[in-house]
C-alpha cells in the first residue's frame, strides 16, 4: 500500500498488514481478521488524536499486538533480529496518561504546565502537516525503553519521544535513576540468569541506603565486586553520589570502591549508557547534582579534581569545575578551585591539548554563557592569583595571540598547569563571546575592562542587549568604544546587523550624546576617502543650429510665451532635443507659428535652457550660483539629462554645511538621485559637525508625511533609511572590496 498519491497518511511498507498477508499467502480468513478489522487496526496505528484514556488504552493494545511481532522480525525472512523475540514490551499506566496528554491536547506550546488541567496553544509552523500518528509515538517510546534494556514503557520514555516528535515541546532529559539498572533476564542460561539476579540484588541492597548491608551486597555483585557496573555503566559509588548519600559514599570508599572510575564510552559491554554520562566519574555526578558534602568527601579522599581528564588520554566531557560553573554553584566552584581545578581546560581535550582554538567551552565561558557573574569573578580572581603566567595580558594584547598555542596537560589531584597569558586571553575572549551572545552584558563589560579587545560581533550583540534593556549609560560607553574595533573587522555583519541597529538607536533615542557618538561612528565607517564625484554626461544632439538663431524671429516656427514675453525657437531643433519638447510640439495646429505658454519657469532660466540647446553643450553657459537650482529644475522638467547633470555637478562643488540641507530637500523634491546620493555622502562625511545644527537635526527627526500633513511634500519620509543605505554601499565598496583585494 505504502503512501497513497492522494497525500493521505498511510502505513509505511514495514508496517503494511495487507502486504504481509499477501507475502504469507494467507487472506484475511487465514490470518484471523476480516477486512473491516484490518481497517480498524490501520486506523488505530494512524490515529493522531484521542478523546479519553480508555480510547488510547484500547488503541495502544491493538497497535502493540501487531507492532511487536513486526518489530522483532526481519521483513524479508522473518528471522529474529535480537534477543527479545520471546518478550513483549508493556505500557505502564503513567505512560498511557502521559501519552494521552500529548495526543489529547491540540496544541504544542505550553502556556502554564503547572495549572491543572494544563492549557496549551499550538505553533503554526511545523515540519509536518499532521500530528504524529500513534505508531510513531509507540516506535520512538519503545526505542527509548529498549535502550534502557527494560520491558516496560514509562512516562519518561513518552516525554523523550515528545522531544523528538513535537517541535516546540521541550521536556528535560531523562534523569539517572538507580532502579534503571535492574532488568529481567533475556534468554540467558541458568547460570547467567542467577549471576544477573544476584548482581541486581546487590545493587538494590546498596541503593536502599543501608550501610550495614555493604559487605553482603559486595559478595553478590560478581567478580568485579564493589566496582561492578550496571548496564548504564554506573558503579554503586556513582549511584550513591547521585543520591547524595554521604554515609554510603564513605562506606563504599572504605570497602575499596574506585574513586576515579569512569562511565565507559563504548556500548559493547554496557549497552544502556546515557550519552550525556560518558566518562563521568563519582565526583562528576556529585557536582552535577550539587551535593557539596559528598564533593568534599571525595576530594578529601584524593579524587581527581578534573574528573576523567587524564594525561595522554582523550576526553570529550565536562570537568567538574565546568559543570559547577555552568550551574552557578559558587560554593562548589570555590571548593574545586581550592583543590587545584583548572578553569582554563576546555570541554574537548586530546592528550591534554585543547583540540579547538575557537569555540572551546571552558569554565570562564560556561559561567559567562549562563550569566553567573559572581562565579565568573571567582574564576577570574583565582586565575589572577596564580603564579606562572609567562606574559602579562597587556603584553599578549600588544603582540597578538597565537590560536595554535599548546598547553601542558593538568596533573592529577590538583597539580596545576603551566599556562601562558595567551591561553588566558583566549579563554576570556571565548567567555566574552558567550556572554554577549546570551545577553549578559554586565559580564561582557567586566571582561572588556580587563583589556580584552572587542570583536565586531561581541560589540554589536552587547549594544543590541543594552538597547533592548534601555540602558543608556552602557549604550554611551559602547558607542565610545567603537573606535577600538579594527577596520578589518568591518565585515558583512556590520552592514546587515550593525547599521540597522545603530540607525534604529539614532532614530529612537534622540539623545544629544548618543547622536554625537553615532555621528562619529558613521563618519569613521564612511572613511577618509573623498565622496565619489559626479561625472558629466557626454551626449551629442542629433540636430544643430547656429547660435545666431537663438531667440531669433527669423525663420522661427514656434514661439514660447514665458513670463508674458515671447521666445522664438525652431521645431527642427526642439523636436529631437527631448521627449518633453516633442510632446509639447506634437498635436499642435498646423499654423505658421505655434505659440506655447511655459509656466513655472523664469524667462532668464528658459533662455539658459535654449542657449544650451542652440550651442550644443554647456561650455558656453554662464550660470550664476543663484540660478543653479532653478536651472536644475527646468532641466529636469524638459528632460535634458546632460544639462541636469551639469547643474548637479555645480551644486556638488558649491555645497557647504549651511546650504546642504536646503540643497538636499530640493534634490529629493526633484528626484535627482545622483545629487541626492552625493549629498547623503556629504552628510555622513561631515555628520560630526552637522549634528550640532538645528536644521540638520530637524531634517533627521522631522515626522514623515504620513505622520505629519504639514511636512514638506516630496521629501523622503525617512532620511535615516537613505543614509543607512548610502553608508552600507560605501562600506561594501571601500572596506569589503579592499579586504578581498579589489581596487577601489
């Protein structure tokens, strides 16, 4: 059957009951089910919603009855694929109640899970068009159950399935439970069954908290004795550390328990090891669950303060200090530091050397990422007290850091490490990145105060956080610090994220100090290079007349009436001068001399326009400064691009801080994009001076026409948006092109 073309959800091939009947050569009668019953079974497997716990219980019973045999046999030959062929997985009542909750609620985003009954609302964006069917819930939940080597699905298995099947629903990972180490025998011989039973009994005796049963329990655990491991790879000492049973920990240590035993990384002998617990030690579990007395006891008995980290061995797990720093447990951090824990160690070490120069989570970065400022300061004060830094932080900053630098591995039992200032700088840079990324700006500022340089990303993220939190003093401090960012840091992120943020701050704050600081930044980003010049448009006219015919009535066939005065011209020249003149001359009466009235243009300006046409260029024009803007307007009206560009060039050469605002408004009104872009470049290059002028500030902050009907018509509704675009183009052409080796 497979998936139908209609798009309706159906059983996959591996669970197709009709196909299995055909392959086995039996019909519905031979199998014991009618077609109606088979349809009901398929509907049970595909159900996505239930109305009650009774309905769900019936559906699960039907589904498990058929999914279990299909699960344990190979589809092609029917041979068992693992040892559970004669066993069945059953569902505990609380597992059904948990599954009923997820299948009953129509939504997935939790409003308040502590209120009975829980109310939920659904996110509309999901990677699937329908809710997960029952067979998917069963498949994923049973997979978690089998990983535990158990035969009963509990509520936590269902919650772990929800983490995978329902985006937006986040349940906590399964916690370590002592009872998970107990499981039934699986097709073992009598001797193996007895040994397994005795081992389970020994673990039960040790986990009940009775210290007087330790000797008897050790005799039951098997050849490894007190250091026997459950299928989770956990020793009795580890379980006692998880529970925080100080008396039992002491008894187990007295009985010879290995204080530095590790959860194995392989699943050959211990198939149910949780990935999160691999290479965990008793000290790791005690720190993870915050049991300070147990941690003290283990350290007093010479437990390795760095957990599983050993010289010459690979390690990819967190050290106890990293776990305590991430949890923000100040007492545990202080205790571990006193016993020699190294805050510089990263989460991924091979032969004692950090395998990733960047992105390496150490104790500093973990405390910073979680916002534990007091813990971070404790780690910092401890590192400053230590002797052995070859170079000071200031010296390292002066000469730069080497990302490929190597460190010696930490010695066991708190022997310490030989570090350099470069390693400390790298750790603080990493912590600075994570604190900025997670919005803990106070820690970021603390790190910056130590002399750690900004990167563009950390600076931007800190500025964004301060802006969201309305922390004006910190915003001013950050803006002042922008000059410390090197020009090679001007990456694409500055254009895509930095400029929109800074212009948004300028738009919303309207604070004089912040405006002045942002002006300095914009001018710095624009760079010292001159504003790109406007170039003349070289355009030849198709028709030419001798200048002698300019405003000459002789042989003229068209007359313009400008300010009540006649101006004589010739159609042969004007017809090809521009589309505007062509439209004025067309559809006119075929008289000897056509009269066309021109309004909104002064006589002397119109004379300059005609002089440009009759002389064939701008070389003979003598334009006064008071006439440039009017001539520009006329050239725009008559669609004379070359004359318009000539006027724009004159304006760009004569622009000053006093005239730039009025010139910009006029250029925007006329739609002179080239001149507008030039003036915007002038604004950015001289913004430090202009921001002090009332006219410029009024231009920046005046409401848009939609907000204020009295605004000047034609003016751009948001000049800040245009300035942002101009600056982005400038940065891309100057800094980014230069960094790629292009010639500007």
